[in-house]
C-alpha cells in the first residue's frame, strides 16, 4: 500500500465523485493529497476522511480557471508537503444545451473550467517541477468519451474535452525532456455531475450505458481510481501522450 509513498498529488475537483475517489485511493497508497474544490465543506470533508485513515491531506479552496487558483494550488503543496510531483486536472462542470440555444456564457463557463483551468494548473505545476528539478513528474488530465465522439446537447463540453486531448498530446512531447509524463483518461462512471441529474433520467442514463457497455455496468469511482494510481506512480515512466479509456467498453477509442 505504498506505491505513492512520499509523492505529493494535487487533485482539482476532489470534493466529490470521481475526484474524491482518486484522492482516497491515492492517500491509501501513501500520497500526500492537496484536495481542491470550490465548495469548502466538500474539500474539508475529504481531508478529514483521509486524515481519519492516517493519511496526509490539506484543502485548497477555489474554482479552477484562474491563475490565482493555479498558483495557490502549487503554493499550498509546497508549504504543506515541500514539493509537488503529480497534478490531476479533474475539476469539471456542465452547461448543457442544444447548439441553437446555447448561450455565450454557457460556452465560456465550460472553456474556463475545463480548458483554461487545465492549461493554467499544468503551467503552474510544471514550472515548479522544472525549477526545482523534481524527478518523475506526472500530469494526468481527465477527458471524456464526449471529447472522442461528441454528444448531443454538449457542443461546449465535447469541444473542451477534445481540446484536453490535444493539450495532453502537445504537452507530452514538450515535457518529455524533463522526465514529465503527460497522459489523460476518458472515464465513463458515476460522478458528482451525473449524481446531480434527477433520479429517473439518471437511472435511464446508467441503464443505457450498461446495455451498451461490454462489461454491462456503469462504472464506480473505485473502477477508475487504480488507473490513476498507476499513472501517478513512478512505474508509469514509459507511458506518455496516451488517452486511456476507462469505460468498460471494447472499441471506445
């Protein structure tokens, strides 16, 4: 249970859903976790849960998409744990609407959180890793099947998630010289966003996915977390620039 011993991991949007699952799984493997969320009670609750199992964690409150939050994430990691090794760009929102009804604000909100946030957070963490010669840095981005195939009513979300794929591949080439591996996962699982959907349409969504999935179930956070643990570890040193579907289906890529 020490695959991530002495590694410091920043996880955005870690107050609930998949982000929380990643935080708990990595803390169990010995990582010190910076738990980011824009809802203080959620972030602090995850920190308390990790500490209750004798793990190391600290909250960093703030919405992603600003340089202030990006810099604060790094500053919090360095202040509390001395350095940062891993960034997981997990924070996400939805602002769904049909194309002809979508507002500029709905478009901009998604781009700010998903694309601008991923860019700024990565830039801040990478600068720290390079300046301090931190070994075996890892950037893990969260894309989506929507970024691979598109989705009705999600022109903004699908575009942002596709953009994250491009950012992942570009950064993997640029940062390889520093020993920084950059990968992304495309999970299909229960998240804080899906849990916010009213019960009946949410269950219809889960049932539809289960029917179409080769494994015939909707994933849970614990189905996705092991892949993140591996990518955050030193064991993943020969993997970069990859988009890994964790979605229970053959051929999703």
